[in-house]
C-alpha cells in the first residue's frame, strides 16, 4: 500500500528499494524502517520547498536534497551547547559509565570530557531534529503510515 504525504506518493517500490539501507530482524521491521526514513525525508524536502531552499522536491540530485535538508535543519533546529559545567554534572551523575575495564577504577573527568561533550551535543541535536520532524508531521497529511517516535536517521 503506498504512502501519501500531502498528495505526493511514496510507492511500495520506493520502500522496497530503500529497505536495503535498513537492516533489521525481519522483513516487516526493515520495511517499516525504510518507510519511516522515506516519510521523514519527504517531510523535510517538502518543507525545504515551502521555505524556498529548494525549487521542487522532484528531480533533484541527491546532493541538492542533502544540501537543502542540511540548510533547513541548520535554520530551524538549535541545540544548546554542552559546556564544562553541564558535562561535569553529567559525569558526576553517571560515573559508573566511565569505569576503566582493566583497573575497574573511574576514569578522571579530563579523560572523558570530550566524549561526554560530543555525546551530549549529539543527543541534544537529535532531540531537536526529532521535535522538528514531529512538527512537520503534525502539519502534513500523511496517509498509509503512522510516524512513530521518530528517532530520525539523520543523526545517530
């Protein structure tokens, strides 16, 4: 059954082609992941057209699509910066995650600071992207697919 987003179809063939990029425990799960990725991409491309970052969502090169999506996300998604205070607080609350497996001792904050910073930044950006996609999905008319908890594949 095709998926329709604002009167634009994502065909079963499109989903089946996309499935190769979404390994899963079974065919149904792979199909669902592929469909979700295509729905999210289409929502972002339609918004890129709506905001004049793209002339049309059809017949674009993959590079043009990626550039438009990147520009859209940079314009509409902000993530707070994980400063040293926040990173330190996270470290103090999660020390069990920073244990050296050889010595069984907690690694010092200085050794894990960059890891914590990168993790928190990525998590914050992912949350922002997910919220933005939920907003776009709420504005769109989607038939044939229910966009669950999002977890966009754009940032992992």
